[in-house]
């Protein structure tokens, strides 16, 4: 229970600080000290100026010092042709205001672009020039048998805003994904939970369903998975993972993880921390302080789930092949096991 308190106490503290910050912004008028001129400052967020490794499927993003309804972001190629897409502002996981451009179609690999952000009806602006990486180029190898370890510790957590990095930034597990077969526009992958690139044989493997594969881009899931966060088991429902296999099959890049968290799992812990009550409504009420609203869960439509989204995830290959581990194989004393052949394991 102490571990849960360590995890949730910063949420309560940040909620209080968030309320004070909102009051201060309202008192200042939000438009500068004189309440008139727009003093929005613009800074690049992703990619940075001169970057040569931008992911071709990523959004382009700048950071604004304050929200501005007139802010707009555009992207053009080296010839000056505008890239079709949508510009919008959003609150990031760290509470900053992001000005985001989402292309209608993926950018081209190994290609130069320029992004221009404007605010204050054009009075403030910022520009970056960048080049996309080679990800997105068709593979020159067969990825069958490769296993990749996704680096979640260095991922960018986007949702739920303001709290995602606090909660999911403490993930203790790796996600491992292995390619079992590729062909006919389809990919079959298996997942596993691990640590330091070694599969946890006491946790069931993740039987991702076969998925469409547009060489080298894959999207696998949805599948329910349990993670360890600060010593606590936290299920992420409807987990999906997408990304690109590099042309030489040595790594995956640009991976995106999405799913949903169920407040009912954390409800008793919030009651213990705050004193009295163990309703999931308390969790949702706490999240409201961060601008996060609970929504219907995909499993049963109960209004207690929040979306999870993380991107900019990379993963190196070369890990050992993932073994299939069934739920029935996972005994408390288990050190290693594979499903279908108990003689290969050491479980009693």
C-alpha cells in the first residue's frame, strides 16, 4: 500500500498546484500584464531545427507559451509545395500547450521539409527545417524470427494529459514484440513482458491477432496486457502497438502505444490515500483536476476509463525469440516455462 501512496500522492499534490495555477492565469487576464497585447512565444518541439531523423508518420509540433486561437502550423516540402493536413492546439502530458500539425498522409522517408508556426494573427512566428529518417523504406530482409524490445522509458507520453508521464513514466516492464511470420500483406506477431530484454516467463505472452502489414509499417492489437508501474500491477486494456521495421530489420522505430486505463482498478487505493470511500468516481474526480475526463470503457461501457497514448518509441532487435506462455503455465513459483510442454519449464 505504501507503493500505491507513493504513486498517487504526487497526483494529489499536482492537482492542488494545478488549481492555483489556473487561478493565477485568470487573474492575470491571460494576455500579458497590460491585458491587451498578445505575448505568445513559439518554440519548436518535434522535430527540432536541422533534425535528420524525424519520423515520417509523426505529427509536427511547436510549443506555445499560452493558448492562442489564431495559432496555425503549416508544412511544405523543399519545392515549397504545401503538405495537406490539419493544424490544432492541444494540452500535452506535461501541461504545455502544443501547436500540432497532422499530415493527411505520411511524409516521404529521407525527404526535407519546412514547418512554419504562426500566432498572434501572424505577429509571432517560428520555422524549422528538418529531414525525415529512412524509416518507411521497404525492408530488404525477412523480419521473421526477429524480436524487438520497445524502449518505453524514453517514450513521449501524450495521454492522459498532465498525468501520463507521471503514471506511465514509472513503467518497470519492457514490451517485447516478435515477428512469427510475414506474407500476403499480413504480419503475425507475439508479444511478451520482460525486463532488460529478457522475457518474463511467469507472465503470459501476448497473442496479438494477425494484422495488416504495409511493408515496413505494422499495427498490432488490440490486446489486454498487465504492466508493473512502481511495483503495482496495472492493466492496460485494448493495447495497440504500431511502428516501422527498419529496412535492414535491425530495429523498429516511430512506434506508438495506445490503450485505456480503468479507474476501477485504482479506486480502492485512492480511498486509502484520501481517507474514506473506494469508488472509482473518486479517481475520475481527481483526474478532472488535470483536465482529464473519464469515458465509457470499451469492455462494458462503464464511465471509468481514460485513454493512454505514447509515441516516439524505438526498439532494438537481437533479443531472444519470445516463447509462448499460457496463463495456466504461470504459477507463483515459476522461473521459466513454455506453453504446451511443461517438461521444458521448472514450474511445479
